[in-house]
């Protein structure tokens, strides 16, 4: 039996593309294993998929001073030896890495054991973990044409991002019943990432009365960010996080307000959903979301707002503007020529 090891973690964006590949890998007859951190978000997401999961020691990239930064190289070294033992036990034909710091020791161990590695870089410019891992890879997949100059020419392949096919099969009516919506008003889907966004939550709730006069709102506000005072508001459904219902919520949405994580915005492109992107600022990230959003804005797929400029008033104006030009955004996305990333990546996996 053919065997593959998947790796990647730290955020949902480093896991969901791996999950999107699972049906195709199973159809091709691969025995699938996953190597991640001991207790990262990837552990729960992958175990739900009934995949063999192995945890290893992992470092973390911090953009601030911490004494833990001096300990992390030793954690990565420990993870390297743990990954090596696991790879010797599993004996995979190929390793597919979605990035995140937990993937670094796995990729390095695979190179040491002469196991071919394929990496997927979601963002417009490679993150530190993938920069470390790229020399050990045989191929590097990417989402954006602008990414190709940052990658070795003999390794770079423009594939796009694997999209979970179930997202394309949502039921709008089921979503409206789930949210107890009764009016015939446009639906806004607001999502601030797996941990939510204080900026977005504050702006939405600051003009909620005005918004509910014109729209119905699905608000994915992040863990611990529910507002009990808003429970029961007609036309407003708030959730910390959703999983099974997400395809239905996407189907019901006339407009999506979101961060600009690469995988999330590629899903919006595949779904042809007009959107407002509010990327994480450089104060909270390396600026990758800003570059992602700028690319989508340039191609006519998105309306972009700077995080610091988001107020209740500016958000309401942006919503009205995007809905007024909704068909323009849809036409731009329909003419994007987006490729079938799953088929492209599967061809690479077979080839190595």
C-alpha cells in the first residue's frame, strides 16, 4: 500500500488544506498518517477525520522577546529525532507539509531519510517555517502568481489552495433555519478567524441596531467572545465557532466579512462570495495577510479595509458599497481561472 505522511499545524489554516486532500488520497489508495504537535489545534481536527495521529515536540515563532525563544531550538531538535523514529516506523513514500513550525522537524527528518517532501505555501510570501523547510523539499506549491519569484525555479509550482469540497454543497435554507432567520433580508457572514477579532467584533456590535434594519447577521466571533446581552436578538446569530454547519452558512451569505488568511480567502474565491477583507496588521503578524488582501483587491475579488480604520461607520459604508457592486465582484471571481488545486497537488504526489 502507498503511504503518505501529512504535517502542519499551529492554526487551522495549516490543517484544513490537508483535510481537503483526504478524499482524493483515500480514493488513490494511500495509507495516511499525520504528524503534528502534542496538543495543537491540528490534533483535534485530524483525529476527527479518523487519521492516525502522532504528536512530537515543536518550537514556536514569536515576534517578541521571550526566554522561551532560547529553548525552542532544543524543542525542534527533539522533534527532529522523534519525527525520524516515526518516519522509520511508518515508512511513507512521500511527506506533504502545509507549514507551521511543527512541520520543520518533520521535513528535515524526511530529507535526512531520503523521503521526498512536497510543501504548500499559502501566503504570498513564504513564512519562516517554510523558508527553513524549502531547501529540503522536491516541490513547493503556492497560491499566488506573485509568490513564484520567492521560490526556487526548479521547485515552484502554482497550484492554488486545496478547498474542502463539502464547502461547495451548502444549503442556504438550512442555514437560515439554524440561525432562526425569518425575514427576507441580505445575510452578512462575519468571521474573524478561529480566535475571533476584537476589532471586527467591536465594530459589528457597535452598529448592530443599524445593521439589523437592513441585514441579517451570522457572527462567528471566536472562542470566549459571545455577548450574552445580545442573545435572542432577531436577525442576529452569534457562534464561537462552527464546523458542520459552515457550508450552509456560506451558502446563505450574500457578503462575507473576514480576515485575510490565505486559505480562507481562497475558499471565498471558490465560493464566489463578495467580501470585505480586514487583514491582521503588521503589529500582530509579519504582514502576510496584508499582502494576500492586496492581491485579491488588485484582481477585483475583494474590498479591503485596514484594521486600524475599522469603525462602525466605516464598516457600514463598506458593506453598502460592496453590496451595491456585488455582481462586479462575482464576475471578477468567475473569470479568475482558478485551477483545481486538489488535482494539481495529487499529480505532484504521484510523480514523486
